[in-house]
């Protein structure tokens, strides 16, 4: 398995532009998470999907952020319009769920480093 | 109070020593506890998880959990320079979701 695949790895954009980050989870994992990491705030959970359904989006900072998971193998995180304070590394992670040992263990993608000028 | 708290460090230990990393959590009903390692510029990777009170050993790593004190720790024996990284504690709360909350991380420096 290729692991969790994220794209793009790096994105530099100007304030006001739309940014779309993409994620392909590990096949068979039915939970998908979007995290944002900054030096100041650490690793923050933005939104969490289970079986393609958003379960908890309480971490989404504001309406400028939206996330979708149209199928089990693809998710997007969109920021529109982007602002300099959105600059961070955005990680996608997936996990199996259930009661077996290792359930809820997250596997992270390589991350998408976003810079908004 | 943060949900998961760690001392940000840096924690500096000499090569070969034991490094002790600590984490406290606020949700008394938390069920599962994870330690991740993150090298600079890389993504977090799982070291180990622990569900039950007591110790769990995996090679040079030992996780210790005390639910009564809401405390989880990670011991690294025979520390190596390659262990220098940020160590993230993550906790799954009492809800039925798989939501994992991470601490800020502790930076470990192992000096040759």
C-alpha cells in the first residue's frame, strides 16, 4: 500500500485565492482526518469523516474552510478565500475503526505545506 | 485547561541515557493513548499505543499509563541521536468517535 497520499506537497498562493488540498486514504480505512499544524498551535483537528460522512467539524476555523469526501478513496479540503493566517502544514490521516487492536491508529500523509502571501 | 498537555521542552539527554516524556489529559473517560514521533519537516509516525493501565514495552520504548492520575508517559532507553525528534502524545476521548486529540509535543535532543 502506498500509504496516505496528499497533494500538492507545497502550495504558494496569494491572499484571496482558492486553495484545494487533496487526500487519498489507505484502502480499507474508513476514517479520515484533516489536521493543521503550526508552531504556535501544534496539531489541530479540523474535521473527521467516518464512512465518508463528516462526524465532527468543530475544528474548522470558519466558513472559509470546507471539506468533502465524495467516496471512500478521496477527500478535499478547500479554503476560499485564503488568508495569510491559513499558512500551515495540512495533514490528512486515515485509520481503521472498530474494537480490534490497532483500531484508531492514524497513518498520516506527507502533508501539504501551504503559504499564503 | 488544554485537553492534552505536554512539556514542550527541549528535553536534552546524553546518548545512552533514558529519556522520559510525559503527558497529561483532561478527559477522565479517555480510552486509548498513542505516542507519535515527528522528525523536522516530516509527518507524525506511530511509535506505540496503550489502552490499559500499566506498562507496555516495545524494544527500547516503554509506554506507561495511569488512568487514575490521567497521565501517560514514554520512556526511551539507550537513547540515540536518531531519537532526536518531537514526540506527540495523542488521546482518544470518551466519545464513540475515533477523534484523536494531540498535545503540543515535546522536543527531544539526544547529544552524542
